[in-house]
C-alpha cells in the first residue's frame, strides 16, 4: 500500500511539474505575442505555440497559403504593414509595394542579409551566395556577377539546347500513343540533366535512366519529411523561419557526393587541360583570378543545383498545364515559335528565342500565378524606422515579403486566378514591386537570365513538336500542397496532360 501511494505521489508530482512547465511556456509566449502591439504595428491573433502558422503546423494550409491569407486580411483592413509570429518570434510583414521597395532596394543597407541558414564550418554546402552575409556576400557577388551576363549565357546556351533535344526524344513515343502522363516527373529529370551538365559538367542522363546515382541524390535533396523539418526548426531556433533551410544541407551523404563530384571533375579538367563552357569552368576561373576556394566552388555549384533544379521544372509544368487549358493561346505561341525559330530545335538562336514576345508573356504570367518562391526572406541588420511612422524595426528582426499575396492581389492583377499573359503587354504597366518571381534589388536572383532561358527553351522545344491537352486527372487551378515542407510553390498532385504530335 505504501509503494502504491508513493507511485501515485511521484506521478502527481511529475504531472504537476509538466503542467507548470507548459504553463510557463504558455504565459511566456503570450508575453512574446504583445511585441508588435507595443510597437503600434497591426497584428493578428497568434495561437500558442505556433504563432500565426497554426493551420500550417496541423497540415490544413501550407505556410505560403497562410501568408497569402494574412496578406489579404491585413490589406482588407487598410494596413500598409503588419507584424506576425513564427512560433514566438516576431516577423515584420510589409504589405504596401512602397514598403517592399524600401526593404529590397531603397533602404537595402538595413536589410542586406537574407537570414537564411549558412555555416561553412559546420555544413560546407551552406556557405554559398544565397546565405552569405554583409561584406562576405558583397565580395562573392561582385566576383560572380560577370559569370551571369547575357554574353556568358550564350556560351552555355548550346548545352541546354542539347538537353532539349533529348527531352523531345523522350516525349516522342508518348505522343505517338497519345498517352496521358504526369509531366512533372519527366521535367524534373530534364532540369536535373541541365543543371548536372551546366553546373558539374557531367552527362547525368536522368531522362533515360532515372535510377542513376545523381538522380538518387536529387530525390534525397528534394524529399524532406515534416518531422525532419520540425527537428531542424527546434535545433536552430523557432524565431527565424530562414533556419529551416538547414534541412537542405544537413545530409552527409549528399555533402560527400557533391564535394567529390566537383573535386574530381576539376582535377580531371586540370590534368587534361579541358575547357568546357559551363558554370563550373567559370568558377574554376574565379579560383585563379579571385582565389575562390574548393569549399566555395563546391557550395556555389550546389546552390546552382538546388536553386535551378526544381524551380525551373515546376515553372515549365505550370506553363504547359495552363497552355493545355487554352488551346488558342497554345496555338499562338506555337505559331510564333515556328515563324521565328523554325522546326529544328538544334538551330534555335539565343537572340531570337529571348525576343519572342508571346512566349515571354506566357512565361512571366506563369511565374506570376505560380511564383517559384512564394515569399522572400530578409533580416533587419540594424534598427530601422519605418518611413512616415514612429515604428522602429529592431535589429535581427526577420522580414517576410508575401510574394504570393502581392502577385495574386486583385487590385494589381484583376481576376488573379485567371491566366492572362496580356497583363505583361507593353501597354499594361505592372505596379512596381508587385511582381517578384526573382526578387529585386542588389540581392535578386543572380541566375535569373539562365532560369528564363532554360524555361523558354524547353517550352519552345515541346510546343514545336507536341500539342498538350488538359486531363481531368488534374484540377484547373493548382493549389499548394498543404503539407509541403518545400520552400517552393509545390503542388501535391501530378500534372497530367495528354500529348499528341503536331
């Protein structure tokens, strides 16, 4: 009887202790949730313990859809900015395009860092231009910018053309049988081949052989479980959403694979005096002219991969999906391609491709409706007074720019879910800083030219040879997967179309 009473007492004490700890956290979080109110910044009603992302934490709504919802709620109340919470951490949330411009361009010196995870000593793959801070970022950006000019893109262009020819070959037998397929898988493998070739100088051949070691590494990087995401968030601190980027680098197998791949390729080229017009060659030149280390070269190469692989593939998928639902528009783009580029993909000229107005508008509208990055991250690196207000944004406060909300705002884009490329016609002025598929300002996407060329070339090659028809297996308006852990606009369903030859 004594032992039983003792056990009950211990259980009661442990329960009381647990309740006390939980209560302490609850009241601490409630105190944290007064941060923006004290500053006079509009805010919502955050919920313990996930702040403004409770619906996302329970898989009911993706983070980006939730941010879009918050954007529209705040704007409907006439607010130009707001404050939200990631767990108990305050995040500044600019809504008005003029404030977005302040963060990205006008007052860039206050928001120079992205706030993304980066620690080259702990995880070598993370020490790239996307995560670098301050002067370190400025120095590497200055070194790398000449490698991304229009002239440099021309030298890489033929590599992408070759990959597009392979892409057409893969689609040929599918078109002959008028097969309904999920184009997402094929276009993912295509962009893996393009990035493997342009970033690492290797022929991955993922299109024909999806089970290569390179393809397995691609899948390993792309697929993250919700538990892994939560673990990283807990390890790195809940206040800064940018820390979840660690998930892409925290894999020793991936790190060793890409390090050895770059190292061995460089050694082989040095030994055999091989020069190949690709990004790796450009980085090797920086090794000589700017003292870029092996670790930096590996990290930048890895960034080219993760930044250009899935973003471009998904944009191509969404573009084809929209054209499959608009046959007249698809015919118009195809006619433009045939008239200006001809029927032979191998002879497509760089200058003529980028000059196609209808194709350009179609790709831009795709990235408006389905922005590759539905939000942009920044960190306030020194105290900043919001112009026209008494509000001061404290140093180290994360900033989230709601790209998806801005690009689907009916004030700027009437009927935002309607696919209308004419929004980007010359006589239709886009409100500045409401269209941000590549960011803007000094820290915009350094590879935006390459991303656009790669996407346009692939879409042109496909439309040149095939007609895409809508399938009932995929809904008309695609929605972000509510359980996604990806930083991209990622849908849960396949993107099915019927393919026929033209």
